[in-house]
C-alpha cells in the first residue's frame, strides 16, 4: 500500500479521532512498530472497550456466527464477542492475513456495520491493521471490494515519538540512552531470512528482560538478550555501548582531552561505538553551510579533526567511518568532509580508491 500516506504515532492519534469515528480505517505497517498498542491506546482515550480479532486465526463463522432455528426459520447468531449492546472499538488485527472467505464475511460488517440481522451499536469504531507484503509476514491480497471500504494510512517508526513514550513508560535507562545516541537503530527492515530484527517492540522487550535480570546482569547476558531481539549489527553495538558505560569511556571526556581513544584490541567494539557517536554529533551540530559555523561549532570541528587524525593512527578503517553515511543516509556537511580530506591525505586517497 505504497500510495497511502505515512503517519508517525503522534500523527496517528488525531487522525483516528477525526476519521475513525465516522469511517473504518486500515493501518499498514511493519511488524513490531506499535499498530496494536496505538489502537488500544486510542480506544482507551475515547472511553471504549477494545475488542481484538486476529485475522490469521478466523473462520467465516467467527464473524457471521452459526445458524439456529427460531420459530421455524433459520437465522445466524453472531458471536457474543461482536454482538454487544454498547458501542466499542472493533480492532481487526492482521486483517490482510485472513482468507478470502473471511474477507467476504467482513464486507457488510465494515461497510454497513451489520452482521446478518445484527447492527453494530451506534458509536462503534472499526479499525483494521496489517503488515505489508515486503515485510516477510503472513499476508494475503485484500480484495478490491474490501480495500474500497476502508481509509488507508501507513504507520512509520519515529524515534522522537518512541523516546517520549519510553520516558513515561519507564523503559530501561540503558535502552533509552543507547537509542538517544543511535535513533536510526529503533527499527530495521525485516530480513529475507530468519533472524531477529530491531523494532520498537523488540527494544521494549529488551528493556523488560534487562529489568528481569536486575542490576547484576553481566555483559554476556546482555549479549544473549540483545542477539535474540535485535538486528545482529545493532545487538553487537548495544553490547559495546553497555561495555563502554561499564568501563567509564565517554566521548565528552575525549573531546575535552581528558581521555584518549581506547587502543587495546579487546576494546575495538567500544572504539567503534565512540567513533559513531562522534560522527553523529558532528552531523547534528555542524551546519550544512560553512558560513553559518559559530564559535562552538568551529571549536567542535577543529577538535574532531585532531581526533580523526589520532584515530587514523590506531585504525584507518575507524577514521573512514567518521566520513561514511549513517544507516539512515545522513552524512557530514560537504565542507567539513573537504577539511578532513585536506587534514588526512592518506584517508582521502583511500576514500577515492
């Protein structure tokens, strides 16, 4: 559903409040991004109970009910989960994972708000959600008739929204601190083969697991948890971040000249995280145009140049990392890349090669 507009979690709430109260809505998005949780939060916000149906586990009779003989005539009796007297929020999760027969059963429910002779109570809200084909999840094509009965939007991950929620929800401090440094690791595209991948849900699960272990958790145990919930590269860097914290390495101290780069071979993963932190800070604090560089930014730029020169003596590969794009496509301002290239002829020659 590429044509549907992409909304962040903060944008989705007012959209549902204005649209879902009058029209059925379908939310597209990858697994673990928070679709189900946001719908439940919306239902709570409008004061309605949320009734969830999982499309991948439904049969047609779970919607239309089974026939009974009443006064010599047959009639379908819808299930009590749906046939309620008071309004509610009906959440059709994984709607595009159900069979074509189940999709047909939803036609009148979604468009006419009716199942056989039963009408949904006035004020009932209908919201569907599902993964996209490219998410490597269980999906089936939605019929054109069903597509045309719904208002479609896409949900996209927002690190700012998630971090704001995490602060209120009491997410583990190590997880929050890491994602404040590496917000691009909040979500990654589902892999083509079977392996864990990073999602907002995965990070929340990691937080709960860290709390379950308590303050005595070891780096090895953190590695086991992270590797079972996150994209492999993200898991390795999260463990390195935890090691960095444990060994009191700090980029701020390095920038001030109070500490140097960790040079021991067994600290290479810590060095990798620190270099990424330096790159991310430069991207955030240096303006796109050199003419707009203020005093603090110039001081940071000059100090970082010295650090990259010293870093190149330890590892040319690590020095090159400073001038590479992030996973989300962000990069240093071009004017500063040129400055680094002039300061590091060897690094510039290797980049050109």
